[in-house]
């Protein structure tokens, strides 16, 4: 089991930047995959970026070149650096963790943090 606590959301103007943080209750190296999903108004939840415990990152096409996922193992925290934000990036952003143990796979979610891009 793992608890995820997001922070860093807020209101930003188009073209601005934000950094989201996701603090975990266990070592990030014990977590198979961590990442960020988002759900915009009247939209389905979609993948934004993931990072494996080996450090391999994956991004949605819509955020490639603008968002960067990273981690700090000393702080057991995963970050999402977002630049050149656009109104279509407005969404609730959720931290995600997948843990595999004894052949079973478990998914965990944070409570979400609101990102609003507006002038």
C-alpha cells in the first residue's frame, strides 16, 4: 500500500509554468510505475506522464516538450514540471502509482490538485 499526496496546483496565465509534487509514503524504488494523469472539465481521465522505477519516462503527445517528469529518491517524491501551459491543460491532476507484488498489480491515486490556466 502507498499514500500519495499532491501539491503545487494553482492558477497560472497562458504561457506560464507550474511544478506539481507527489510525495509518497514509501520508497519510490519499491513502486513499479509512478505518474500523472489529468481530468479536464467534462473529459475522461487521461495519461500525462509516467516514470518507471528504472527511470524510463513516457509522455502524452500533447505534453511532449512542455512537461517533464522527474523524481527525488531522497524525498520519495515525483515531480511534474510544466512549462508553456495552455488553457487546454486546465484539469485536476492526479498522482498515480502502480505496485506489483506476488504476481498481483495494485493501482493507487492521490486526491488530485487543480491546475487552471487562464488569463
